[in-house]
């Protein structure tokens, strides 16, 4: 994957999570948290999603975006250093973009 695409997907993922947190729209609850390996396996088996981007928070948590490019389903996980992943958001109409800074604004 070209470096520009990787950086854009990472920025998109982190931006989406920032919007979610800013609007208090989604909360991590024990009901949507489990071991990362279990969560990744379920995303792959049920939806065919694979990791599209990843970034780290200042607190050392990983923000990962999983998606299926053909069906358009997507999921954002927040994984703590202890290996617990929480599903923060999910949806449809995923589209990989390769926009330069300032485009699409």
C-alpha cells in the first residue's frame, strides 16, 4: 500500500473516532469488549473485514479500522495495552480514499 494511502486511512480512522468521542455518541461497555484475537476473528468470519488502518493514542491504546472493501461494512476497535478490544463504532458504505491534504473538505 502506498505510504500516502496508509497515512490517509490512518488520519480518516483517527478522525472518525475523534468525532465519535467528541459527540459522546458511542460508549465502550463490557458488552462490546473482548480479547482482541476473539474480536478480530469474529469480524473476519462474520463480515469478511480485515484491518485497513491503525494508529496509537497518547495513552498507548490502538485505534484500528477494519472493513470489507467490497461489501462496505466497517468497524472501529479501540484496543488497550492489556489486549482487550472494544467495538467503538460500525457501519456500512466504507470507501478507501486517497485524497491529498485539503481535498474533500
